[in-house]
C-alpha cells in the first residue's frame, strides 16, 4: 500500500481499480476539477515547466520525486498513509474499540461536515493566490508558490475521495459544491471567513502560509486521530506535504525581515520606504491581521459541536496519545479565557466543551515559536525591535470576544476608540497600496531577487539558489 500507482488515470495507493463504481465516479469528477484548475488555478501558467515534487510513496522517508512538470499535467491523486495494524480508537466514548473502516451510520452527518469543511479550504487558498505569479520576487519563490498550489489541489482530491467513497449521493453533491464555491464570491463564498480574504501580495501570501496553513496543520493533526481510519490515514499523509507550506511562509517573512534589517543597518535609518523595502511597523500590522483572522477559524471557545465530535471518536486533540489524561474528559476541566467584570480571567470549563480552545492554544504556541525565530534576525543586526502576537481577544469576529474591541496589548476599548485607532494595529489602505507598489514586474532571471526580499540561504532539493526553478515556454 506504500507505493503509488501512476499508471492509472487517477494515481492512487488505495487500489481504486478494484472498485469500478467508485473509479467511474471519480473519473467523472476529474474533468470538473481540471476545468476549475484552468479557470481558478494559477493564472497564465499552462506552458511553464516547474520544478515540482510529486509523491511517489506514502512512506515518510524518500516519499517524493523532483522534476519539471507543467502544472496542468500534474498527476493529482489519492494517497493514504500506510494502515496501522490493529489500530484502536484512542479517545471518546468508543476508546479502545477497533477503528472504523466504514462510516458509522449514527455519525454520518457529523463526519461528512468535518470532511467538507476541511476540503473546502483546500481549493480556496489556490483561488486566493492565483494572481501572485505575475509579481513573483524570484523563480525560487514562484516555484514554491506553485508547489503549494498543486498540493492544495491534491488535498482537495483527498477529501473528495472520502466523500465519494463513503457518503454516496450526498458525498458526490458535496464534492461538486466544492468546485462551485469560490473565495470571496458574493453569492457562493467559501465556508470559512479567512478563506474569503484577498491575497493580493506576497507579504500576505507568506503570512497566510505561516499562520493560516499552520491552522491547517493543527486541524489535520486533530483529524489524523480520528476513529474513522480512512480519514486518519488521509490526514497523516497530507501533513507530510503541509510541512513545506509552513516553511514557505516562515522563511519568506524571515527573508523580508533580513532585507529590511540590511537596509536599516547600511543606511542607519528606520525610514526604509525610500529604499523600497517593508517597514517593521507594517510587518507588525500584517501579523496582527493574519493572526486574528486565523484565530477565528477555531470557532467558539466553548463548543458543543467540538465536544460531540470528540465524544464520537471523530476528531481528537493535537497529539492525542501524548496527553496524560483518560482521553474521555467526562470529569476534566480546562482553563478558558473570559472577560469578567472588565478583566480577562482564566475560567475552568468542562474539557469536552473547550476542545476548540485547547487546539487554538496549541497553535498559538507554535506560531509564537516561529515569531521568536523571526526576532532572532533583529538581534543579529542589533536592531531593537520585536514582532509580537496580539492578544487573543484582538479583532475577533467569532466567540467570546466578538462583541468587544480590544487592543493588541489586551486593553478593552470603546467602539469609537477602536474606529479612531484601528489603523495603528491593522493594515491600512496606504499600507496595502505601498506593498502593492513593491510588487512590480516579476523577477524571472535565475538567482535574481526583488529588492524587498533577501535570497534564501539554500535552494530546494539541494539545488543552488540560482537554479532555473521555472522554465518559460
């Protein structure tokens, strides 16, 4: 089951050819997907040869092959991690029972909703990023953008396979709807708010892949614990691919910081706009925005839906097996932040109902670790500045804090004061216009980089930085 069969019309390691009905259904969906890719995928790229990695095995070691591929010819397919022998459900009311290979009838609608929401995010990010190639800062970055795009497309395939294979007509209809919704569409938007935001520039792209794709990591890790084994195995393999997306975001912002610090040091100034790089306060506002918008993806801090999914054995916690408790949480509490008499306080609530907040806090710790790595760049250049994450209640549209206004440092303020001061904390029209002004003609000469970003310390797959990562027809 480890190897992937690329001789099939739909590459897979699930023996698709043995289920002719399912194979026909997916082959019927495939042209719709390719039409969506042509319409909503990376713009103007059909003839480019791109140095892409393609999965060749579900093993964690040596699983990918690198070569030039035209993106419309990329072999999207269905890849599940190797099954774990005698695997048992690790949490919830069914803890200790054998995992399910078929959908439990009583959990059918809940499981379908979980798969559909995850699946809907995958094509959304491709749609958000489709115009970025026209302003790429280098061939290295263009290649990384395209790698992220094709893998998000494959992750859509992963969820569509589950819907087709296990949910009959309802699943097929959900799969079609994923191609009918579009990011930011006024009539048929994507299901989650962050995936309807525009990604108009490369700073937004790097922040998105660092912060929002990191939410994807935690959501996938929670689903990888599922007692529904096909979903767990699907998500485990998706996590293998997801790691590169996080690298693209973190390293991209680090290189922007590096370039700004170089200019500040060389010219002994904080007024770096005249040198065509990105000011540090602007980086902070972009960080505030993307962090707060992604914060809302976790939903309400206290959630009956999350409790039900856990109790059913459908969606666990991050690294469930490493948590030292009974994994059923019937009598366990977890501290959740509330606003009490004008003060933020931690209040114990039933752990089953606070699973969204638990997963959110795991994500926050991981995001903070990346921000701390960015801050080392400032120290390297002797620049007295640090990027910081805003308060958990800042700029929230969902949950306990959606009806209040809070500064990044955690002060509760009036709506009027928010309206007067929000430009201090969130990207302004002027900020976005300035960033757009930097995103000029694409830089497509191997080894050359736009002025506002530093080169990476090394290339992809041991290739040199000046490798021709994209070849144009």
